[in-house]
């Protein structure tokens, strides 16, 4: 069973080409790294041609691989309008409206000019029904846009403010729980573990809050699969922990995997997809746990959890790891070294 975690290595040959670029806090054009995005020249055009879709989200400019699949978005709250590719911006829709123009100031009709929520928009107001989506719609109004198959779709997918801040506070607490478990694993004589019931409660609350907001933000089948499997992963480890408590185990089992699963779920919801900036450290945590468990004997329960970890690692590597897949070799080598230290 010690080689079960290596199942995740199957993902290396098909590592994700999904990409996130952090947007600058500038207007009116969408900008990355101090440069306005030029949709039809340079790397932006190459990414568009090689991707299934391009997405302008408050947390970044995102692309999804060509081989991924768009899910059925009917009834999920996404508005859609025809929009053909144009040299003026990302695309051009009815009435000459341009989505995210690169070279000229965005134009908006005077009846529609108030929807951006910012005074520093650099937009031109005219007496027409035209509306050019621009950076302020994403950064200030928090709209989520994506373009696929000559169609521009738009929806509000950000978490409500109270949900966002509640989840953030609980995530800080869960990271503290995780750090204390790590410190306890380094010092066997010092078992200052966090209160397991408080940690379990925070995990349950985070999961339920994210789950209550639905899954309409996940626009591809692959992102939806990752989200749903993460829920299964959290549920399995949550039941395992509760079962250990009910059986009055000698000590509460460290639930690194449960904590990692909840942190992955929150990150995926915030970044509306499988890929997030936090995936590499979470891959490391799950990888270390899988390697440690695989070297501590064999039984049915440990084998089942190792299989669950292997599937989770495979999805994290194949759908959620944007850097060069060769970095996974270094990541798992570091996980193996850390596992040697802990065992």
C-alpha cells in the first residue's frame, strides 16, 4: 500500500494548463503586471486561442484548457449575450458594445453609467444604449465575466460579505489548528493539540457556508468535479474523526486531511475553480500525510484513506496545478523527505 500515493503521478502527463493572472488595481482597461491586456496580440492572444474560455473575475484573469468541458449553465443565473471577436477589445456585442476595450476609453450610455460603483472609471458617457464592460465592472462592481463560443456571460459569483468574512475568520483558526498539529508531530513529548471539537466545528461551519452558496460559479465540468470530490473528501474524513471519537479511541487522530480538504474547498470557492494559488502547499500537506500513512503498516481503513488521498492528489495535480508539471517532482520529493523525518 505504500505506493498508492504514487497514483497521483499519473497526473503529471496531463498537468493543468488552467492559468490565473492577478489583475492590477487600475482602470479603465484590465491590466496585468502594469500593462493593459492586449487581447489580440502577444501572449494574451495565444492563451485565448489555446483555451476553452477566458474569464475576468475579481480575483484574476483566468483561462481554462481547450480540452475541458463547459457545463450546462441554464438556470444558474448567468446572463448571456452574443459577442464576436473584435480588434477593439475582447469581443463586440449588440449596439457596438465592446467588452474590455484595450486601446480606447470604454463608452457607456448615460442611463447605464451608474452601475459601476466607482467614480474613477475613466469611462465616456454618451446618449445611447451602448455599454462597454471595463475594469471597474470587475474590480468595483464585482461582476464575473467569461467569454466562450462567441458568447459573453455575466453573473455575480462573489460570496456575500458576511459569509466571506465569517469564512476568513474560521480559516485563520483552522490554519492555526493545522500549525499546532504540525508542531505536535515534531515534538512527540509535547502534545499540545488544539481542541478537536472546536476544530471540527469550524470545519463543519466553513463547509456548510460554502455549500450554502451553491455551485453556479463553477462553469466547467472539471471544476465542478473537483468541487464535489472535495466535499466527498471532507465528508469522509469528518465521519472518520467522529467515528474515532465515538469509539473512544486512545487519542484523537490528527486530522490534517480534514483541515487540508476544508482549506482547499474554501480556496476553490474563492477562485471559482480547481486552480488556486494555495494548491502547491496543500498538495504538499496531503502528500506528506499519504506517504506517512503508507509507511505505518497496512489495514483496511488505512488502505481506504490512502486510496482517497491518491484520488485527491491526482485531481489536485491534474486540474489544479498550473506551474510546470516538473515542479511536482520537487514537491513530492520534499514531501517524501518530510515523511522520512516524521516516521
